[in-house]
């Protein structure tokens, strides 16, 4: 920390200590925390203390649109931190339970800590990066109160720029950036981690014990952080949920440039000489409309920010090495098939497999017959789950396990709720993509509340995650032992099955998902 910022931090810390307590709604004192920008006043909520809507960077608006994040401004007095900030502009709203409050001024984070925690407590820190295909979602949908209370951790959930405001590889744009990158969403995540390193001690967190975690595109973002040189030292453990590094591969700079140019044309900013001014002046809604048929591919590799594709970097051993916890849900692809082909007939299923897998099509049908699953929907879901998320998770875990302590899981609750609005009548969508989220967070997008049995599983999962954040190994007293993954053939390592009535280690994950067969097939990255 620079001397001037260090002095400012010390002054705000002294101010926080001298401030009188303010009565909370339930009559107790309200919590305070000092950060480099000033003093925050949070609130008690359900067994924890929360500080909401904290700016970790300046608003990326106006002339700061499509630029690297800048330092946040200081404030005078005490800033109320009891209201969550808007979500970042949503480029692909999914029509389920989309954020109602959105803005380009969105680079904020929420902090949750156990009740009574104070500066200097040196509690482990868990940072959450939400998913949403790099184009939708918000950290405000993932409360951390219960995780903080159950695990004794400080939990942080962040927003970052989405869509083409977060990922745009135009050469005339990247030329203005020191790292020659247009991956502003990844820059935001790194800026948030830097803010956390400099300020989390004021909430009782330990800046030398930070776990970065994410799901889906959030997990792929963790992959990028593992490979980004400028993220080195900002975190000490990593959790990857339903987003293995070998599956969700970033575009190279050439593809990123091509996609960015197509977007600029769609936005009416085709002239390279005027494109930047045009894109910075365009209304946000116009940019969202321009991206309707041009989804972003996320952070690009091959520039100064992310020099090498994460899977390649990890395979070479050239990455920010930390212990890893990685896993997937039992039936990931049910979510995607339910949204696109919910009532697939057996004939349609067979035709789709034969067309999609070429010469291997007949063997795929033999290994995944409709009769064994009961419907084309379930059979295709199994094919896509195994060939993508399940086996790619196992193979990514292999890469990690050869180098660092690695722990793998499979979430398997046959009665898990799906996302609100995603349930298709008559379909079994349990264990689909995102099913585990309600078990780890105070989640606002669940279709229904968890049952008592599911709540018990949720508590066990939080304790595993909390133990990993604290010590780099998910050894939770009184719970089933979680052995390290190891690195067997075809991804055949040990996996902990997170089941509501039978949580146990298993050595059959690779066989259950037919990974030896899928290893022989051409890769189909998403």
C-alpha cells in the first residue's frame, strides 16, 4: 500500500474506533469497518454482519466505459453499507428471475462476517464470482450470511462487467491498455481481489488466506485468474464449480477481435477510426440490443493479461499454484436440454446423436439407449453431461492433482430444486447445472426452499468449503472424510459424492460417466 493510502487507512481506522455505536433495528450496536476510502456502517442480519454495496473501483461510465477499472473515490464521514448495489448491465437476461436494478455503475461488492468479528481477527476469506455466461447475473443474488456464520469466514461476493462492456477485443481499444487486453471483466475481478487484499483486515479477514471461488462462467473466471500473471499472490486457494478449465476455453486474440468487430458493426460503430467514441457514446440499451445474437466468449487469451489459455498453462505447470477444490453436479446438462429441447422424442434423440457424433454416433446410442433413461430428454442430458461437464471436470482435476492438493466432488441430490422459472412441467431437472448453489449461499434464485434433510446437506457442504478455505483441505470434524483426488487413468480419481443421505468417497466417477470412452472422442469445448 502506498504511504499516502496507508496514512489514510490508519486515520479512517482510528475514526472507526472513536465512532459511537448506532442502534440497529433490533436495538443492538451496528457494526463498523474502516477501509482505505473511509468508514462503513453495516448491519446485523440473520446471525451475521453484512456490509453491502461497497465500491471497489470507480464507476466505469462515460469516458471510463471500456477502460481498465480505476481506484474508487474516498468519502467523508461514515458511509451506510446496508443496501446492495445494482447489477451490471445484463446482456443476456434469461427470463427467470433477472435482476430488477441494473446499471453500468456496478463495480461493488458485499462483505459478510460472523457476528462479533472485528478488525485483526484474521479469519479466512471466501470470494465468490457469479456465473452467467459472462453476460448475465450478479453477485447480489448470492448472500454469504449463513456461510459466514457456519464457517467463521469472511465472505465477499462481487460484481464485474458483463457482455461486451466486460469483454471486447477491438485492437483500437486494446492498444490503449497497458496489457493490450479488452477483458475488462477479468480486470474487474483482479481489481476486486486487490481491494480485498488491502482492506479485508478491517472486517476481520486475513489477506493471506483468500479463497477465490466461482460457478460456471465464474469457475472459468477462476481458471483465468489461475493463469493470469497479474493475479499472482492475490489468493491462496481456488474452488471451481461446474466450469472445468479444459471445457470452457477462452477465445484467442484473433477470434476475440473478429467477434468484437462484428459487435461494433451491429452497434452501428463500424468505422475503426471512430469506433471507440461511438461505443462510449452509445446508450447501454443499444449495446445490449447489438449483442442479442452475438454473445461474448469471455476473456481472451494471448494478450498481456492472459498470455496463455488456462488449461494449457495449467498443463505446463505455469500457473498460480494453489490447492484446488473442483466438482460438478450429477446431471449438469438437464438444465440446458430442458430449456431447449424438453420434449425430445426417441426418434429425434437418435437423429441428433447420429448427426452430432458422426461415426461414433451408433456407439453413443448403444451406450446411452433411450430405454435405459426413459425419455429422449434424459438420454441426451446424460450424453451431454458425461461428454462435457463430468469428464472434463475429471480431466481438469487430473491436471491439478499432479501438481497441487486437489479435492473433487459430485453433487447428487435426486430431489434438488431448480432455478426459479426454469422448471418445465413433467421433467426431472434435479442435479442440473446450478443445483448446488442453493446449498452454499443465501440464494435468491431457488425454485423452492430446501427441506430439512437438504438443509442438513447444505450445512455439511458449507463446513467442507469452510474447512478448505481455512486450511487448504476440506477436513470437517464429524463429517465423512474427503480424500485427495489423485490422478488415475481417464480421470479415475477419488470423488466425494455429496448426497443428502449418503455423503461418501467414490472411486467410480470416471466409470459412472464413461470417461474412458469420451476420452477417445474429439473435444467439444463450449
